[in-house]
C-alpha cells in the first residue's frame, strides 16, 4: 500500500528479486526450483543460485525424485580453508572468503550436495 501526501510517497520500497530470495533463505526456507520460477518469477533459477554463491552465500542443492530444491547453510571447513587460501594471495576479506572457497573447490555453475 502506498500513501501519497503532497509530493511525498510514504510507501515501502519494493524488494528486488535477489533480496526476496535471500530473505527466504535466511528464514530457513527450503526453496524448490519450481518456486524460484513461479513465486519469485525467475527465468533461470540456477543463475540466481550461482549469483548468490558468488556473493558468498552457501547455497546447497538437493536433488531427489520429486525435483530440485535449494537451502542456505553454513560453509564447510574445506570451503573456508580454500577461500582463505585464495584470498591471502589476493589480500581481500569478508564474505568473499566463502565465495572464493566455493569457486576454488567446485568451480562455477556446479551443484552442491549436502
């Protein structure tokens, strides 16, 4: 709902698709591929998962007979170690440690099993 008083718009800012997906994962939701397509209106759910991983979010892929689902979790020690090793060579820090660890161990565009 938006309330307009004079020239002032008193409504809430619309969240981006990326932020909506992050919020769902941070609540602990397990999100199916189909939900990413329909609820979050994503053309390519895998592209969103890859984007979040590159930003340092540890997104796990679970494949079953009923389909593919995703959840956010804690990075493994191996990912953290690989990320720290990568970043010590480049001199960066923060969430990029996790992203670098994922990339160092698994490359890009790879599914993760939990």
